[in-house]
C-alpha cells in the first residue's frame, strides 16, 4: 500500500578510494568468512591495476546526483542518503545522519537488480545491525523491490548491447554470440533464492528486444574454495566453449548482473576474460552497465512512486513484479552451506 516516507537511502557494497584503503576494505568484506589470507592478497593485487581505487563509490555519487535531479524535476521532495556495507560512507553513519535530520521512515534502494542472500537479505541484515548501533531513534527502512524485469532496467541494457555491437562488422553482427554475466554465488545460496531464474529472465528479455537467438548466461568473480559448488559456467570456460563450437568469432560480453563498471568488471572481464579471448582468437567486445542512464534513473523514481502514491508496478515478460515485502524465509543462506560452517 502507498505510504509516507521521509527519505531515500541508497544501499551499496562500497569500495576503496586509495591504496591504503584496499586491505582494510577487503578485511571488512571477508570478516567472518573462511577465506585464506593468500586469496585476499590476490584480490588486493587486482586493485593495484587501478591505483587502489574502486570506481564504485564515484559511480554511486553520480547515480545519487542524477537521482536528486530526477526527483527535483518531478516534484519528489525526498532527501537522498547513502550507506555502504563495507566502506565509507558506512550504513551506521548514514542512519545516524538521518536521525540528526529527523528522518523517521525511509525507502531503501539496493544497488542490485536481483534477489539473493548477498544482494538483498544480507543488506537487510546490515541495515538491522546499523539500526542497533544507532539505537531506538534509528529510522525504519523499507526496501524497494527487485527490478530485474522492469522496463527501466531492460531498455537501457538493450541500448548498451546495441552500442557494443557497433564495432562489429554489420555482416557479422547477426551471428555474434552474446554472453550475459553476473557474479557467481555458491550453489547452496542459489538453491534458496530466485537469483539464477531472474538472471535468465533478464537475459531473455534483453535478447528478445535485440531480436537475437545466440546468447547464454555465464558467471564471474567466483571467490569460494574449489570444493564448494558455485554457479557456472565461468565466463572464461564459456569463451572456450564458444571458440570450440566455431559458429562465430564475435562475442559480446554483457555484465547484466551489475549496475556499475566497478573492479570486478574491469579486472575479471576486461583483463582476465579478454586475455583468454585473445588466446582463442575471439573478437570480444564488452557492453557497459546501466550506470546513470536516464531511463534507469527514471526507473528508480518509478519504484519510489509505487510506494509513495501507488503508481503502476511495471514489469516485462511472464514473471510478476517482485514483492515489496520480503517473507521471513526469503533468500535464506543456510549456515551449513557456507564455507567453514557446519
């Protein structure tokens, strides 16, 4: 039902903004997880390629600036706050600032289009922990729904893929293979959420909008121990399969699982996957993410007006719009399925 809200809280992952931030940031990310320090240092080395700076925080600032302009243009008088899980500005600081400004009830925009433990439920847990830190005056935060099938997400992704296809010779575009990528998650996490189903539907909707049939979904950025099953195939394995098939030498990689071109895209796709493609003599181009595309910014406004005044709940395809309220068992990640847990 429509409700009254005082603010919008943008909730994101966070990223280092200088070399001295990298190790403390990764320690925050991995706290409580059974990940060897050697693996953490290997990931830290990825940031060295980019001066120890993740683009994510700057991209979130651009997103928030665009949202403020969009809200102002449409008469939505909600201040926008920003809190991260792993790096400054952290969620407890954001909620404390909201308390200081008299905010009692806010909507939460999570920077992920999909439902899973790490992209939804864990953020809700993070907000709960931040509320406990801030105390009884901490504002209520109601998350906006997942938007994997919202036309304001699909249409910009279609445009991004069309832009990526431009460098490919017109005669070869029809036979190009499109690979949609997303962050891999443990199979035990995937078994308790709709992440893979939603990704498949988003890929189908974009492909239908492009009128293409040669496409697949692959995963990237796996970080778990080798003995633990994760969603696959890995993007590099998918490139090898495409090369072995021999039907095309042109591949468009579309990071549909992400909203911003951050380190996991810049390193895992633009460096690692591209190196594999060169070994296989594949011509690989990469589409950009939605970022601050005007239609995507308009989509966030539309999600807000759904909750403020009951605006239409838009969705494409056969799947219903996601629920506003997550049930108690939504996106559970059983302790027994986690690395180092029993």
